[in-house]
């Protein structure tokens, strides 16, 4: 039990009905989960408005309500707290309720279109190898103390975030690395958190179905850095044209990394193969199991964060050389016929281009590059023809197929992808709606030495079709087809 007045600390309150001296047992923003003596936060969501469920929350036992406007009739004995933004208030009260756990460990947030999962996960692996008890909050999973939970959102809701961070503190976790999505920033899921540092990776066309336009998407990302405290560090990628913009007006100590620009942290690729690459980081050579220019940027960001957190250069480089690729991020295997299969999560035009250009730089061009890719349904439709254009232009053969069609017709999605294909590339294209069949077709087309890229789903273990998540794993299906193993 906690006093309401204590968990309201730092919340911008407009008015109060009743006394905040009462105690509350729990906090909920879903009226169905409300129990006796709970505080209910009525958020205005994308689909539903929590204000419509205040009466339901009260029926379930809520004793206090945080809302943006009072209901027509205030129930006697109930405390109503009116705020300008209930979602922002949720972040602050959640942090207060769990005794501000983010202040008690080193919390580093990673934001950007691509690279968030790789950087956060590699930092988790690196610091664990250096002997620190670490936590990870990523698209793939939430992990600490050898325990792992599936994560349905890149950045969980504020209650879940603070609950996990609180458990990490109790478990003695010293460092936590988390992805910070644009949705999470826009919906104030990270409000009330104290970040030791923030990292910006890059900004490309994605999520415009939610944000509306690129400028809004960019400004939401910048908001994360605007909110960092002066005790934090802000690290940005200057190879991205929005990199310098992210640090404008940030109170944090600012640092930069880049491969092509002058920056505080520099790296270059010396050799690159499908099995790994030799890179020079801050003047020191190191072999890494990761592949590609985009992964060199990711590794450089990891190196910079580790150094900013006080680790020595030699210790960092030693552990960098041992790190493995993250599941579903340029994950490779070879068939008995020496066909190289690459599994990658690339689902934005820029990410797909990066992966394809990496493959094209490594291969000899005597072999065929076959790309299998689709686009998710009920998401940003503008990027579909852009995906089609990049895939066809940078591959020898392309198979357009389903990704997560959700409630859309897969054939319609594929037709919109096809709109971006240049006329001279039409002859390269096949359309195979069923994803497993598309991978099988690639298996039949591929000959010794060829390269097959299966893009878009990466680590995901399902396909989302008409409201159902059906088990589907690109890696397992590909291994069944190319290695004759059981999926």
C-alpha cells in the first residue's frame, strides 16, 4: 500500500477532488484488471478512450482516478486527479510507485529506426561478459537473472517497465539496456525514467502510418534526447543526416560516432566476409563475427557506450571479438551445396538496402542473389513500393511473398510492393503468396554458391493472419528446406 500523495510526486496536476492522503493497493490503466483499492489511470489511446471505462474501474474497486477531464458525476468517496496528459502521469506515478528503480541502476536507452535491437542486445552480452549483472528490454525479449520473457512491444508500457526495473534492482542488476521506440516516446511510456545515457542510431522511412509524416517521426525521436538530464550522456550517429539534429538543445553531455564523418568515435572496415569482418575501432584492429557497414556502426556505438560507462578499451575490444550475431539479424548458415542463407529482420527500405548492399560487397557476382521479402499488413503502405524497388534493383531474383498480412489480402500487399519495381527489373520477379512456399521456390532456384536472403521477419516465430498468430519461423523453415532438417 502506498499513499496517493506520494505516488503523485512530480505529476503536473490541474485539479483534485477529494483527499490524496488515501492509500492505494495497485495502479492500473486497464479497467478489467482493476481490483479493490486501485488507482485507475484513464488514458486516451489510439483506439479507445480510458475515460469511457471509469465507471467500470469504480465497479471493480478503484478508489482513485487520474483523468484528463472529470466525469459528469463524481462518485462520493472517490478521489479524482485531473491532469493535462494521463499517459505522461502514468509514467511518473508508475516510477514513484516502484520507488524509482531507474535511479538505482545504469539505464541506457537506444532509439532510431534500425539497429536498436542489435545495439541493446550486444551491450547486454558485452557487459554480462565483463562480469556485470545485466538486464535487457528489447523487441526480442526482456531478460535478466537468466530469466526471459517474451515482449509484445519494443518499449513496454510504463507499469511493466517500472515493474521489471524494480525486480532488476531487487535482483542486484547494475546495468539495463533497452530499446526506446518512437511509439514508446510518443505515448510517454518512458516518462519518469532516469537514463544514464541515450543512443541514436539512424532515421529512415518507417512507422509513418502512426506518426503521419517524417518530420513528426523525427521530432518524436529527438524528444527522447531533449528529456535526458545533464548528468546523462547522449551519443549520436553522425553518418545519419539527422544525427546532429538529435543533440540540439539536449542538456546531456554529447558524443558522436561515425564511419564517414569526423566524430568522437571512429571505425572502418578492413576486410569483410559472410563469416565476419576485420574492423579498426579507435585505431585498434579487431575481428568480429558480425557483418556489414551497418553492423560496424552498431559495434562502434556499443564500444562508445562501454567506454562512456567507464570500461577500458582493451577489455571492450576483447569482448567485442567474441560477440555473436543477434538472432534474426544477418544470421547466416550454409547448405551442403555451399548456398549461403541470410535471415534478417530488415523490414524498412533502408534496412533492406543495407543488407543487400552488404551481401553485394561480399559476393563475387558470379553467383545469384535471391531475395525473399514481403510487407506487413495494416502498417505503413508508403514503404511497400520502396521495398519493391530496392529488392528488385539490388537482387538477381526476387520473390515477393507474405510477411504478417494481418487483416489485409496478401495478394493486394504484393501488388503494392510491385508498384515500385522498375520495368527493367520485372523479369527478376516472382510472386508467391505463401511464405513457406516462397522459401521452397528459392531452394529450387538456388545453385551451388548462390546467396538467399530471407528478409522482414528475422527473430519472429509467427505469422499474424486475420487476428491469429500462427507459428512460423524463417530460420527453421529455411533449415528444413536447405539442410533437410525438420522444422
